[in-house]
C-alpha cells in the first residue's frame, strides 16, 4: 500500500505537549468527482490551535479523531480520473469549506458556506498537514501561475475571511474602517480595504503589527489598550470616531472597543468567535458576523491576488515542525502567516 506522511492529532491537548505526531497514513484515494492533490503548502491557522487544544470541543470541533488538521491547502493535481474540470498538473487550493450539501436554501443561493451539512477541512475530514489530500473538484479553486503555492495558501482562510469582512464593512472612498487585530487575517484586510478605497486605521497592541500595517498601506495606526475607555479616548483624539470597524482580535473587550469606536449609525463586523458585550439600540449601529466565504468569494479573491497588489506575508516551515509553529503562534511570535511546506 502506498503511504504518505502527515501530522496526526489523536488527542486534544496543549500545544506545548506536542500533540501532533508525524505518521505514515495510507494515500487518500479520490472518489468520483474528486481530485488527488500533492500538497505544496498549507497555512497554519489560529483555528487549528484552538481545535488542537480543545477550545472548540463544545462546538463539536473536531468531529473526528484522529484528524489531520489544516484548512488552507494548495496542491498540484496528481490524479483526476473521476473529475471533469481539472487535469493532472493543475494547481488548486482548498478552503475550510471542504464540501456542502448543494441542496439546502443556503447552497442553492450561493451561500454554501452557511450550509448545516458542510464538511470542514481538517476538522470533519482530513486536512492539509500532510503530503496528499483528495478533494471535490466542485470545491477547489484554480490558482494562477503568478502566485506561488506558499503565498497562495493563506488566501484560502485568512484571505477569504478578510475579504468577506471587508466587503461587509461597506468599504468606500471617504469612509474610515478600523481593523482590530493585524495578524494573519488583519494584514490582508488592511490591504483589501485600501484597494476598496477606504481610509484604514490599524489597531493592535503589538508595535510590530502596527509597523507592518503601515508598511502595507494603513493610513493610521493606533495602539490598542487594555482599558476600553482609555482606548476610545485616544482613538477619538488621534483619529476621531470611525465609520466602520472589523474585529479579528479574539477578545470580547476588542469587540466592545470596536462598537464604541464607530459613529452612530456605524457598522461593526465581527470576524471571530466572540460574544457581543454591550449594545445600545438607540445609536443605530449595525453588528454583522462573517465566516469564511462561498466558492464565488474565493474565486473573486484569487483574482484580486493575481492582479498583483495583495502582499501576503509568510514564514515557511517543514511539515514536521507543526507543533513548534503552533507554539510560536500561541505566543504571538509569528509576524503574519506561517505556512507548512511538505
Ligand atoms: Zn483558518
Ligand atoms: Zn447545504
């Protein structure tokens, strides 16, 4: 039997205990309608860390163990016998939405990422911390030649998350948007909001992240402070209230700060798991949630990236280093996006 190397999780545990083990697994065999990919890159996501450490047990993730994590995957088609749209040698990416039912009201209206019967890459099916993966040809996205695989991988989770959130913030010329959290997702949101014409205000507690945001085109950068009142006061002085805000920092306080940072009638987009702490109806503010995106969103984003103006900042690591990378991510030591290259 042919085998492949993969980083396998068989128990949920703190990343310091190195719960991912390098193992030999049988090669996936593609079913009808699927392609077999030889993986060239897989992004390392904070969601992977949450799942591995058991933070998401209560919301049913992972729904299988053992599991191979990883949900921003780029690979080259090695087998396409049962597929119609792709040929051997094509390069494609897989996003967290591995597949969906294609029959429910969401799937029929192009919002398949909201499907209740969706499979999630690296959570309910095997993911990309591996050398090979099989995936449905209906749910993979073609990658143009001018984006290399390590830079393409983050488009498939932080990229689409940033894109959806920026579009939900109603970007426009003469409208300001505050981006709370400038990591793997935020650094792309800064650029996408600029491309849409907004005035971009980056907000982070880390100076390195603010410097990066400035380098990537942010018009202003404001240091996030633990005291929400203090922060709002300094934002008001330095920038004024915002037309909209997007939250990628996984903190209730950051969501609270974002709500208080927008003008009356403003929009707050929440792109992380988190509760809404306080909300006053009489300020006519809108709070919207976003989660990844549809296949059309994915294709649109890849097109924007291929046009060349989106800079994806990455660090690359070997597959076997996944535990170490995730530990670094936990300590906020990764500048933008870590990518595993098998
Ligand atoms: Zn992710
Ligand atoms: Zn569905």
